[in-house]
C-alpha cells in the first residue's frame, strides 16, 4: 500500500507542477517564475501542513518530490504547446484531481496519527495539503484564487476528508478500506466536475439604494 501511494504521489506531484504552470501561462511569467510557482503548487500544501504539525517537512526527507516538480515545471515551460492541447490538458486535470484526493487523505491521516487537534484539524490539514499550494500560487501570480473561482475542487476534498475522519473516529479497523473509498469518492466528484464542467453556485447579491 505504501509503495502504491508513493508512486501515485510521484505522478500527482508531476501533475500538480504541470497544471500549476499552465494555470499561470497567460500571466507572462519567465522561466524563474515558472519554476517557483510550479514548485509551490506541487509541494506547498504539504509544506504548510508539516509546518503546522511541527513535523519534518516531507520533502526534506525525500527530495525526489522537489526534483520532480522542478523538472515538470521546466518541461511544461519548454513544451507548453504540447500540454495545452485540449486532450492532454484534460488528462492532466484528471491526474491532478486524483493527486488532490491522495494528498488530502494523506494529510488528514498524518494529522490524525499525530493526534493533532482532533477531530477538526485533520480535516483542515487534509484540505490544506490538497489545495494549499494552488492558493499560494494564485496569490503570488495575482490570479483569482481557487476558492473564489466557483470551481468544484475544494468541496469534494472537504467532503472526503470529513468522511475519512468519521471512519477513523468510529470504525478505525476499516481505516485502509476507508481511505481508498474516500480517495475514490473525492476523485469521482472531481472527475464529474471536469467531465460535465460542474461549478459551485455563485452568491447573488441584490444591490439596494
């Protein structure tokens, strides 16, 4: 299981970096900016999580994630025309969604295992692990952040993390099975959002004099 999660994490890190760079492609960012923003997107969420947990930063123990994010960012900069092809970009979004599901459950599980702020903190840190890097990227690039874009991304992650915490609380003997189910649930909702272009309803405010 750990080996499977490791390789999925590797693929997801690459996807995060690629989609992170493509998201700011229209901002006129140079190669250095691409590397910085791609790296932040790929490892930023997990870094914030580990800082909050006062745990060793995950990439300090295995710098493969850093090198993969750097390589993927540079490759995307050089081969932007390839990655922006509709079919390729769509597949990258699906991989990105699966990566978000994996990282979310991993983040929640790590916080729970450390007994940090139970039961709320594991949910929050799971969400931060999945979307924190993208939020920092958007702020630095001056873009509308993910949670302000009405994209159905953070909600599936939050629901999945809540479900996983409930499993850990009430039926911990099924933690492994529950983690798989919750990851697939998050990915399923995200995949549906990509396929049917589902959006979160906007708040309409009526202006009065």
